[in-house]
C-alpha cells in the first residue's frame, strides 16, 4: 500500500468513529479513532515530502485528541448518576484548551489544503 491508501483508510476509520460517537457507541468510536490514528501515522511514514508528512501528522493528532476526548466522555457517562448530560455534550467539552486550539488550527489547515486541491479553475467554472 502507498501513502494515499493508508490516508484513505485513516479517513474512513475517522468518519466511522464519528458515526459511532454520534450514535453514543463510545467504545467503538474510541477504537475507530485509534485505528484512524494508526493509519495516518503509517501514511506519514510513507509520505515523500514535508507537506504530506505534516498533513498526515495533523490528521493523526486530530484522531488522537478525539479518541482521548471520547474516552473522557465515556468515562463521565459511566461514572455519573445521570450520564445523559454527558452523552449529548459537544466533544469540545472533553478537551483541554490547548487541544481545542490544536484541533481548530489543524482542521482549518486541512480544509484549506483540500479546497486548494479540489478547487475548480475559474476558466472552467465560467469565472474570469
């Protein structure tokens, strides 16, 4: 497999984890985030340039932070008398401020990079 295949697998595992978390299946969400993290890490090792390595590293870090936050969410749901308040909480509530900042920065950079790669040229879209 090559870097693209590992990244795709990481991406699929990440979105699978998101679905598990949204369905309050926290244990499987944590597992799938960890699978995503491992695939992104392998993609980083296979990357041929610094930009690709950074992109894979940042995806890996987002998966790691989400995994840890979901574990904390799962722990609070299990320990609380009425865990329902934590089941529906935003995942940001289970991250420290540094992790929140990291996720925001990496997601913005990741989105911008994806938009640059998929942008339709202005001459093709009818623009000047």
